[in-house]
């Protein structure tokens, strides 16, 4: 089932839940008990739904989302096993839910619920005028009065045939059955009501039906699609899967506020734009083919396709008939002087009703054109140049091919001076100067600018020749014979809109152009000679036309036939004016990067945390036209300075918005007519906490406190530094004093050392002197001894005794020891303490070694030989227990 709210949003009962469509996007709300929603009905601001053992309503919240409230939660134990709510009807303040067994009546004001039982079950319930009816199996038609059922008719037809729907008519009730068509019930009498499709309905079963606002009846069948009848019961349309439905089974029907017909089928949802300014004729069979040309001629519509030339009565919906002999590619249809010409792959045909006569077959014919001031002569562009056909004895015949030009002439135009301008996609633009008899090309010129281009076109409009290709549209300067760019027409191809340079001038002197996303036409203003541009937002992807072969034919004052690759559609330009459409913001969501979106209120101004500064807006114009799409333009004040480009996208996303106040605005246009309202949504992105006024105040306090403590710390630091500096200065002074004392002590020590050295020198000198004296005395002694041997003189012996007395070791050592102790205090004491086993002779030897005397110098002092000194030194090393590598003198000097 389908329903629509006051915002023109549509709601569909779906296998997975409640499906919402706002004109541009879909939203799915899961079923409350995860079962299929069988029925939906909008009453006021509530969306009532029924499903398996459950019914209730949905209501929109401030964030734009729907929330479900159950109405049957208190009567769960009263449901019959497997009871399903199939149908919903509104009646004043009551909402009627219907299952196959009972009727539940909910009072929306009091919140109370009444259950109406039936004896034989219910096939379906219906609201007609101010009454509620239902059919009971094998029971007939009943009406609910005062919460109870009342029999209306138990006619056998109503007992045995399932009633699909009931409509009100002047005579009473119009009842539609599943298999037997319509019946009238007036004054309790049931009679057959005949329609034009009774035979069709007899061969299928009817599943659904509605009456449209204009009184037409729509009948949905199980296997034959839908039938639309007028008030008199005559067939207006028969729409099936072949002509566009997704499935031939129409389960539900609904007419929206814009008088569009919605069809819920077994295989999707279909929207039929019954009031659309565009009516399509799709050739699903492929028999018609791609339409290249069309013409209304003698009340017949002729269609030229890649399959041939077809015709039908223009006032009916009958099928097309192929004209014999025209099978193959048709390029153009041209009417002149009461004759219809057909440009064909096989040449040129003259068409008379359903007959075709070939008057030229030497080459394919692209186009046929009149020649100024020559009514009986026509020029035609062929695959291999330009040729002439002429009217002779009231018959059109081929006259001649114009010599001197053999290029394909799909597009050509002729001026009053018999100059023919030909456009060739590969070779470029040509200007042919013809002789007066139209036999030869007197002069041939080519244009370097503008250049040739794919899908380029050439046309004469307002007596001016225009050439179009991807670089723009150029018009011929009659004086210079050069092409100058036309800025107004060239604007059509700006912003990569070029698809084709095909230009068409209609019977009302409008020039039509085709671009990527639009169809454009220009007409002369009624108050000036300026061109007025009109834009129809039908993209090339929807028209499905062959690029470079677009075609549009005026078939009435406002109706235009546009050919496509699979048929054609008819456009009424007078119905393109905007209705009372409104654009609205349907959804606002915010989110943190990488996290789920949060839905926000679309009615109230928003205030969002800084962490939710990624914002998306959904907006729409609830219009369900297949070909014409609403276009939108948005502006975010506080972020943008200019409006965005027009586009069909119905969402806008903004990421990482800075803190501040913003106003989002969106406006729309439909069929190039601006929609009056502008949807506005104001919101604020809050500052992060670290940038709020409170945070700034806290920062200020922290700064002041920090400054105080920093100042205090600096004072303490500098105080400590000052004390440290004073202490260091005092220490430096003490160090200097110590250094001075050390210097003084050093000087004293140096002086003492000098004194010691001096005394050592004196001691050494005295020792050496003593040594020399002893050597001398010894020498004298030896000489005296020799003399004594020769003469034993007493006097000599006396001298020898005196000498011996003066060279005694004890006296020499005593003198030396006293001098040595003065020069080197405590040495002998220290060496004795280190080596207690040393004898006085050993100490004496140490003293001599301390003076750094050699063995040779020591021998006389000890009055022994040099050999004996060496032996003494060896024994001294042993007593001192010195290592082999350790020198005796070095050790003694180090003590």
C-alpha cells in the first residue's frame, strides 16, 4: 500500500519495513516486529501501519526521523493466531484496522480500542462517503454502524465474487469485483455496469483499483498491467510491462497530490505522470526503431526511423504502420507546396497518404530545402553532393546533380545570392557559388575558421546562417562572408555541455539546441529584437537520442515530438511552468570523522559541538517527473560567498567547519522556473572548550598565577644566584689566599730545597774533601811504610800512627753523619724503620748512595776496595729485598 503526507513525502508498505521517499532520496524504517508491513495510511501527522499481529503509528520527531508507537501492545493476548492487519481506513477521529477476521477501531482522541468481530471473516473493508463497508465471505456486503456490523446486501453475486473496491455514484454504489467487472447497487438492487474493457477483465483477475481526482477509474490486474477508464467507462490507457511497468501485477494504486499515479507491483514501484508535460512512446518490440524525423501531414503522424517510414492517425493511440517501399533508413521529412518529401537512404520519396514514390535513387538523400524565389525547384543534399528536383506538370522529378562538388551534404543552407553553405564533419565548411541555372559550381571556397567538428551542424535562423560545433556557435556575416562567434548562443556549450551541434528551427521560428544536461530553445522577444533563452532540464541521458541526430518536430502550437533510440516522446512547453512546488530541507546530520551520523532537528536552530563539525544536508522538491529533474543551488553563509552551481544533486556536505554562526540556504527550480521559497537552516558550531570564554578566563587566571609563581621563582633563583655568587667570590678569595699561601710555601720550600741542595753540596764537598784528605794520608802512609822497610826510624812510625789516627773511619763517619742529618733529616731513621736489619755500615752506605756517590767515590770513604763496595751494594739489595729490575740508587733517592 502507498500513502502521502502533507509534505508530499510518499510512504510504502515494504517487505523490510516502512519506506519513505521525499522526492530525491529513500529512507527505510525497520518494521517494529521485523515482519512485512502490510498496510499504511497517513492520518493527520501520524503514519499508521499494520503488520503481523501488530499495529500502531509513526510520528516525526524534532530531528526529522520517525518514531513508532504500538497501539496493540496491550491486546497481544487477544490476537487470533497468525492475524495480519491488511487494511487501514480513517473515519473522523477513528482509525479502522482490518484483518481477515476482525475490525479494530481506534479512537485517536480518547485512545480507546473497539474490536468488531465477524462470523465469516472479511475479504476487505472500504470507505465510501461517510460510511465504512466490508465484505464477508459467503455473507455479502455489510456496513458498520455504532461499532456493529449491518447487512447491506446478500446478493449472490456479492457473496460469491470478491469485491475489489466500492465507489460512490449518483445512483448509489459502484462495486468492482475480481473477475466479473462492475455492478451498480441502487436501492438494494444490484445491476451490471458495462465498460469498454469487460472482455479484457474477464480473462484476468483484478487485484486493485482507485478513482482518480478527475473521475477516471484505474484498474490494476494480476497479469495485464493497469487499465485507465474515463468517467464513461471508455479506455484511455492500457499500461503494461511492455510499455513501462516493472511488472504486470499491480498490487496497489495511489494518486498523489500532483495527480501522479503510483503503482506498487510484484517487482518494484512505478510512477505514472498522468499530468506530465511529457508523454513517452517507448518501442519495446524494436519494430519502430530509432526515430530520426517526424511530421504531421494531412492529420497523420509520420515517423521516419532506421526501419523505414511509419504513419498513424495523429488523433488516436493506434499503432504505426510501415509504408511499403520505404523500409530502411529515413533521414528527413520535408513538406513543401502540399507535398511531403522523405529523405531516405535509398534516395528521395514523395509520400501520398500510405504510398511512397521514389523520384531519385542515385544516392541517399539527407535533406531537402527550398530555393529563394523558386517555388517549383528544390535543392537536396545527398551522399555525394547537391542535386535539384523540380515540379513538372504537377509532378516532382529529379532534374540534375550540381557539378563541381561531390562531398556528402548532410547540412546545407542557401542565401539569396545562390551561395550554398555546406557543413562536413571532416572536411569543414564550404561555400558554393552556383550559376543561375543551378547546374554548376562557379566558385568553391573553404573556411579555415571555424574548423570542422564532430556532430557539427548548420541552420538558417532569422535569415542568418549559423554553424555550431564544440567551440561554439558562429553566425555568418553577410558583408564579409565570414563566421563570427555568437556569445549568447555559444553559452549553451559552456562548462563542458557540448554533445552535438545539431540545430533545428521550428514552425514558430524558435531555434532548438541540445546539450549534455539540457534542451535549449531561443525565440525572439515580443518587445525587442533580442533572443530570449529558455532551458528545459532534460539531459541527453534521459532523451536517449543519437548524438548529432537529435530531432524535434513541432506537431501543434505547444506540442513537440522528440525522437529517441527506442521511440519518441511528446513535450508540451506550455505545461512546463512551475506549479506550487516548495523546496525543503529534509534531513540534517552531523558526525565526528569516522563515526556514525547523528540526526538533528530540521525545525529548530542547531547548536553542535566542535567535535561534530562535519554536517550534511538533504533537501528536495517532491516532484516525480521522469524526464525533468528539479535543480538546486545552495549557499552556506559564514563559509561561502557565492551560491553553488545549479545541479540535480540533493545533498550538500561540509567538513571541518570552524566555530561560528552559519546559515544554510537552498533554492530550486523546476523546468527552468524558479520555485518561490528558499529553505533556510541556521546553526552554530560551538567553540571547543579550550577556546570558550570560560577557558580563556581560566587561561588568564592560570597565566596570572603562573606569572606570580614564575616571578617568585625568579626572585628566589636570583637570590640564590646572588648568594651563590657571593659564596663563590668568597671561595675564590679563599682560594686566592690559599694559592698565595701555597705560593709562599712553595717559595719557602724552594728556599729550603735550595738550602738543602746547598748543604748537600757542602756535605758532598766536605765528603769529597775528606775523601781527598784520606786518600792523601793513605798515600803518604804508604810512602812512609816503604821508607820504614828501609829504615826503621822511630819518627816515621810516629808519623804513621798520627796518620792512622786522622784517617780512622769512625771520626770521618761521625762528622759526615752530623752533616748528613742536617742536610737530609730523618732519612737514616726512615730507612732503618723500613729495613730494620740494616747495620750501621749499611746505613753509612745508604747515606753515601743518597748523595748519589759512585762506588769508586765510596771506596776511599769506607777505606775498602772498589770490589768490596760492590759486594756491600749487592748485600744491601738483598737485605732490602729489592726486585731485580728495581735500581738500588733510585729506591734510596725515592725514600
